[in-house]
C-alpha cells in the first residue's frame, strides 16, 4: 500500500507545477490558478467538495481580515508619495549630500528609503529619469546606476510590509507586522549593499541601450522640503515599531491604549496618508479622487491574489500535509533553509516575488511544527527567510526585470550579468543574515 506521504507529495508537486504552468505559459491570472489548484488538491486528498469550498472561503476571509485594510492603505500611501513628488524630493536631497561622485550609492540609498512604501516597479519608473540623467552627468555606466536603484527598491520590496508579499507571509504565518518591519530593515540593508557592490563591479563595461524610456516627463512639478517628504514615510514606521515593542496585552493605561490604536498598521498608514495632504496645493478634488481610485484599483488585484493564497494554504492545512511530511522527512534539521529554498524555487520558476512568497507561506504554514519554527521568533525567521528566497532568481520571466531594462536603458546581456546575478547575491546574503539573527533571538 502506498504511504499517504507519497500521495500528498505527488498532489503537492502536481499542484505547484500546475500553478507555474497556468501563470507562466497560459498567462492565467494567479487568482484563478491558485483557486483552481486549491479545489483540485482538496478533492484529490479525498475531502468532500463542499468542505473544500468551505475551507477555501474561510482561508480567503481570514487573509482579507488581516491584510485587506493594510494593502489598500499601503498602496494609497505609496501612490500619494509618488504623485506628490515627495519621492523625487528625497532622491534629490540624497544626491545633493553625497555628490555626483557617489551617485550610484546615492541611488541605492534612495531606492531603499523610497521603496519602503512604494512598489519596486512604480518606484523605479518614477526615479528612472533622475537615474538616467545622473548616469550621463556623472559618467557612470547605465547598468551600474540602474541596478543600484533597482536593488535598493527590491531589497525592501521582498522583506518589509506593507509590500504584498511580506505582508501576506506575515499574515498567513502569524507574525506581528511591527516585528517583521523592524527586523526586516536591518536584514534588507546588507542585501542592498551586496546589490550595490555587484552593480559597481559588474556594470562598468555596460552602456545605455537605444530603447531607454524616461519618466521625467511625468514627474510632478511641486517641490517639497525634506521634512514634509519624509514624515508620511517615517511616522507610520515609528508608530508601528513603538506599538510592537511597548504595548503588551496586560497593560491598560490610557497612554498605552492610545499607542496601541495609532500603532495599528492600518491607523498608522492612515496617519501617513493624512500627512501627505498637509500643506497647500494638496487638496484638489479631482486629483485626490483620481489618486484614491487608482489606489483601490491597484490594490484590488493584489488582494484577490493574496486571498486565493490564503485559501490555498487552508486547503493544504486541511489535508494534514504537515503531519505526513513530518513522519517521513527530517524537517526539523532544515529549519529556515526549507522556506528559503521553497520560495527560491517558486520565484525562479514563475517570476513573481509576491506569488512565490505567498505560495511558499501557504505551503510552509502547516509544516511549522515539524520544522521546529512554530514559536514567535521561529515564525519571524521563517517570513524573513522566505523574503530572501523571493529575491532570487530574477530573470526574463519577472516583470520587474523588464521594467529595469526598458526604463533604465539596459540591454538584455548586461541585465542578466549585472542585475540577475545581483539578485542571487542578495538572496544568499539575506539567508545568511537570517541565520545570524537566529542566534540573537
């Protein structure tokens, strides 16, 4: 008789292969791919069809409960920072301070800071005109400065909420957002530095392609000082961090209760949004309406993918896959290596960091006890390890790869040699940092 583990493994591998095939070859939207595979896996595991649907709805609902407001509000804050020109103001300040001689490092820092609330592709498009102009003025190779900006954005995109992949992983695994944010930043920083170092080393011989597109023409004309540009970004981070470290369930004083309220990620993001509207010229009704509509439309597509991922994870948990795996495989010896490798394989195969970390979180959640990572710190390390895995390997099946190539003016060959290799180094560096962090926590 066939051991249940091998049946579960065959179903699991078939499900992952089907997700990759549907999303990459047939271009099926990840929501439909994840939902279909969830249903098939549940039925294949001999769960009643009506029970499978109930489990899927429960998983979808739980993810919406924990992430719905955060994704919508985080997307809104990012778009506001972009549309009001605050991201460009931050970039210009950093460039003035470091000078053209250190332009590449300035773009790395800019990407790291600006990328905290803004999706990496949007951030790169907004800042690409500045990057391209600076590369010509400073005589820096296009591949170097473009990849410096790209990897700075990418480091925080894969590791730090409210970016959808990190946020979804934290929600599914059950990790406090504040802890992921505060530990994710120091883990992402070395990854950014590795991306910068490789970009400088490997990008020297590269030049601009003839297909450079620029976002300079779309840049906002309004100028902001550094303080008004940074406040909408830093205040939410500070509030979330203070709540994570200072608020305990047993504390009932009014000051702690107030901090617990404003430090909730949703409320903190609302405060950041309000700060974006402070000042003259920020309250044009048509502009505000357009920005809010764009934010809802953009976040809606992300939410349905994350919800389907939650449904997928609940179906896997209902099949008792963790029990079967722990009976046969020595998962306790793999620890953080398992979620890292799983996310790495999914990212390399299908291209999307968000889909990769979301799928990996759903697969890893029922295995946490077997991996010995079902503690508060273990779950945190698991999420950070998956963030590192979702960095590598970015290549031609990744939409962000083509955004960098097109708007950064970098041809295919240097993109593979400079950017793709940089993502490998960033992922491995993140894994190393998570491993070191495991001794500290």
